C-alpha cells in the first residue's frame, strides 16, 4: 500500500495547477520518483523543465494536506480500494502503450480485471430501446466468453453494457470522470456499488473531483486505452462515443459498429465510423471471431449469436426494424387502427415492441 509521503508527493505533482501530465512525466523521467522531483533544487528543476516548473513547484497546492488525509482514510476503508501509479507492477500495460497514460489510478473492486482481456462498449446517452437491448446482450455474450467489458457509467448505452457484463464471468470496468467518492450520474448509484463489489471502478481523478465537462473526453482516452477493441452501439454525429472510437483507432485498436436505421439520428455516428473503416458487426460472434487470433487458440468461444431472429408474426414482419407510425402500419397491414393498437400493446408488454416519442413504434430485436 502506498505510504503517506509517497502519496503526498504524487498528489502534489498532480494537483499543482498548470503543470500538466506531459511535464510531470518528463520530470519523473529525469529524477526517477515524485519525491526526488520535489527534493530537487531550483537549478536542477530549471534544467529539467524550465524556470516556470521550478516556480510552480516552489509551494504545495492549497488543501494538499487535507486531500492526502482524505485519500488515506478512503484507502483504509478497504473494499478493494487502492492506488496504482505509473511504474507500479499493477499498472495496466495497454495504457502504457498510449500517447497520454494517466499518472495515477484510483481503484475500487477487483484490480485483477486490469490485466484481463477487455473490450469497450460505448454509445448514446439517449439510445433507442433497441440500442439498450443490443448493448446489454452484446455485453452479456462477450462477458460470458471471458472478455471484461469497459465503459463509462453514463446513462444509456454505458449503463446497459455494465449491466449485461455483470451477468458473465468477464465482469465489467467502469471508468468514471469524477473522484471515486462520488457517483455520477446519481441514477447509477446502485449500479456503481454493484460494480465496486463484482467488477472494478477506475478513476484518474482525486477524491472529491466533481463531474466537470472537460473530465469526460479525458476519461474516454482511458476507456479506449485500456481495451483491445471498442464497440459503438449507437451514436449521433456529435456523440462523445466518436471521440472514444477515434482514440481507439489512433492507438491501433479495432473499432466495431452496430449499424442502424438510416432514418435514426442515433445511427448516423455509427454509419460515419463505418465509412471511415470501422468494422460492421451484427452479432457478438462477429467480434469474437475477429479477435480470435489475438485472444489465442485456447480461448473458448460461445455458440454463435444470432441477433436477427425470424419474425414471430405478420405484424412484427410489417414493423421491420425502423420506427414507424400507426398510420403506416395500417397501410402496410390493412388492419383497423383499434385492432392494431391492441396488438401493439400486447407486443409491447411482451418486450417485442417499443413505443417511442411521437407515437412511433419499433420492433425490438434480441441481440
């Protein structure tokens, strides 16, 4: 376990305003440890990083002692809580291979998952019902195959991916944009607690760090960097998921995409990624087969996943998979509106149809 002096030195480097991760990594390369950086004289710091660096490090940040004490108290509560710093044997190798590895990781849960084969699942915070089902089912199948599923604990696709992954032995890693003493969004409080017990919570931010907007693109680089590949389930053209996909591609990792309706805004970002070279998948087995060579011949794969079930009845066939109005269904089927409404309600209660805003209906496929 990290001792107080070592923790204080790391936190001083991380909390010093305007210092930056690149500068800290350069100082660590020059002096070998945070303590050695802080013990170096102004002349040595000036040679290694310039006079500005020596000036920034001349005084510890405000509230540093309070943060050190709060962090030590948090660690002492156990429950799988620990801190991993750059150079620690537990530090995940995939992150070391990225352009901007974090200097410190706060962990809560099963730290061994950092060494597991993993895949990121990301997507819209405002997904369709079909998108939620796809994320949950893909995550479940991939976790059952032994892959740990990494996501960002956001509403929508992220939450569904975590839930599905917890149903398999691969479990899940949540990379968050706050300190680990906070949960954002609050709606995922119970899910976060479950992940801390059965999976792993990860943050590069110090305790007490709030959900600032700038934190989340930074968090995305960890999601992409920790994993062998990234799956985008649904994404608009402005989605942060496209940032994660771009970072994964830049790091030489595979990017997979589930296609959707050409009329759905949540599919446009996915289709843009496909045009840029991402791989289209319509079942978890596509991903497993593609990763098989790098996973090794000894890795067991589940039976093929069919995400395109045959229509159950004529109404489902008429629905297709795009959102559709009741009037359009009347035209397609010739069935009276009142009778169609009853049948649609039955299918909705059975989980086979979703009712969307604007009086639209959409068939739900089980992937």
